[in-house]
C-alpha cells in the first residue's frame, strides 16, 4: 500500500473502497450469484442456462468481437446481433466512464478496420454500426423476446439508452450480463445505477445468477 498521495495511491485506495462497497452489497443478496473465475467462463455459464429458451441474443458494445464470437459459438443456430459505434467520427463513447481506465477515445475505428472485423465474424453474427439509438435497436430486433443480452456499454447514459430500447422484449427468463457492473471506482453511477433506476421505473423483479470480476449476470423474474 502506498502511503504518499500519488496518483497510483489515490487510484488504489478508490479501488479498495469500491471493492468493499460491492462486497457488502452483494453478500446481502439472496440468492447470491455463482462465482466464475473469468469473464469467458461467466458468459458460457449463463449461455448454458438458456438451452431451452427461444428469443434473440444481442450484445451492446462489441469492440473487437471477442465475447460476441463466444456467444455466436454457444448459439450456432441463432442470429446473434452486435451493436457498437466502430467507424463513427470522434470518440466511441459519448460520455466519460469513471472506472480504472479512460475509455472515452478507445473505440474509434476506421472504415477499413470495421470491414475487416465484419468479414472475420461467424456467419450467424450480424453487426449494426452506430451510436446506440432506440429506433435502430428496436427496428433491428423487432418485437420478439430477448433470450440473452450482453451489455458492455461502460457508462450509465449508454446503458440507459439500450435498456429503454429493449424494454418491450424483456420478460421472465431473460438473462442480462453486464460487463462493467461493479467493483471499480464510481460503479454505482454507471451500468449498476442505470439498471437499478430502470427496474424501479418499470417495476422489474430480478435475481443475480453470476458474478466474476466487474461482470454480473441477472435473470428477470417478472415485469409488472
């Protein structure tokens, strides 16, 4: 532990405080989520609980497509949708994430890079480029049920936009995996905060089913 007020020391202290807050919050949940060693194991574990459920699979925040490829392999007979900004001008994130890295300019791609990514994707994957937009999301996904949604939006504002767009598709049994849900400085302001506010506004009941590092998965129990 650093004793001087260096930048690293401040960040380390903030991270420790975030861990304590998350630990205390999650240990109060009943049931608690199953712990997974890695994000990949977590995603795969959640997918295995959906073997008998119909509905679409979508990821919001694809970047290089690592987790989207994992999802497409788990559901080879489903169309798997991936949304991200990619080759839009300017930063990939329209707002600032308060976690351990500044991601505000991390997701800007050239059109050539995007085309190469698109060609490398499995055949059951459909990429939808552009900033998260309610009309575009709803037009793409239609009115069918959501089976699994992977939210890797980082910030609270982006997460709110996605949740509002997919609300008509949510129902009992829908799983949502949040990639940056907790356990980092400012976690209550972003995916966690957006989800809590969304559930209160729309009277959604849910339970936690899995956790890893910052990622958490939930199952929707009821939408009133």
